[in-house]
């Protein structure tokens, strides 16, 4: 006699939920940091060091957002 397989794979569902939650919140946080850095970059009284630091932060956050989008599309296409 064989054992019945469950209708719902709860482990896989939990992984999907956790991954979606982490990436959803992570992208919002990265986007918020990017917008904040942009606003600090555009301030009229900002020094060169502040502008350079904010430009680096904006570039890094945009690269992280783009990488997560590309990774998500890769996962969708190859599943």
C-alpha cells in the first residue's frame, strides 16, 4: 500500500511566501533609499562629498533593484 501525497506542498508554499515577502519589502526599502539619496543629491547646499556618496548609493540601489528584477524574470522564464 502506498501513502497518499498531500494536495498542497506546504513547505514549497512557505518558501514562496517567505521569498515574496523578503523581496517585496526589500525592493521597497531599496527604492526608498534611492529616492532619499536622490533628494539629498539634488540639495542646493550639498557638498561634493555628500553628492558623491549619494550618487554611489543611488547607483548601488538601482543596480540591486535591476538585479532582482532580472533574477525574477529568469526564474519565471525557466520554471
